[in-house]
C-alpha cells in the first residue's frame, strides 16, 4: 500500500513537472497559470501544493531537472573532446551554447534567476561545481594546471560559463554574443594552465 502511494506521488510529481516545463517554456513563469498547468497534468492545485509548496517550488523543480540535463549533455560533449583539459573546455562551451535553446533560455537563464535568486546557490549548480572541482584537482595533480585553490578555480570556471550563458540568453543578438562569450571563456580558463598553450 505504501509503495503504491509513493509510486502515485512520484507519478503526480512527474506529471506536474512535465506540464509546468511546457507552460513555463511557452508562456514564461509569470504568465503560466497554475490552474491551466494542473489541469494539463490532470491534477488539482492541491497536488501542486502538496508536492512543491507553491508555483515557485514547482519552478525550482523544473529548473533543477533542466539544469541536470544540461550538465549531463555538457559532460557527454566533454567526454568526446579528448583529454581532461579539452573536456573541461568543451563542457563549458557546450553549457554556454545551450543558452541558445528557447526552453533553457527562458526557464533556466531568465525566469530562474529572476524568481529563484542567485544560481550559484541552486542545488543543481552546486553539483556541477563539485564535478568541476574534482576535475580541476585531478588536472592539478597531473601537473596540467597551476596549483591554485581548486574550489576557487571551480567557482570561477563555473561562474564564467554561467555568466556567459546568462549574457547570451539576455542578448538581442544571442548568436553573435555566443562566439564572443565562448572565445573569452576559453581565454580565461587557459590562464589556469601550468604551461601556456
């Protein structure tokens, strides 16, 4: 009985996230109606409140889901890029490039910070920070990078990628900004190399 109830709650949660993701992407957070998105999910407002507390909590869940997908996609790009250093640069560039995608742009990079506050405090961003820090520690141990504080370096690398993505998302000419943002990101990150390229 308890297992069936937990499964039903998880299914309701997933349905609400799916409906909200669609509504937030198409209409934006402010314009998305809780009544419409709960009806789209075939649920009530009570289910939304029970699972997420409020509309803001639902946005946080949607942002967390998309941000986790972005991290996985960036890591996949990095894995195809070669060694640890090239992988790190490719992951950052891939994350920045995702700012061109309308769903990412609107939900994660525009509405997310406006409603949820500083992205560096989001759980999903902190997961990325931990992975970046581990990568940097490994590259420092291998002598690829200068011996600097790995947490500071990870925060600056991730912050540079995030701020570049925010810039692309907010730009009137995102494709033009993208090339400049990735170029500058790579130049900044290269300053960590033990031996200049």
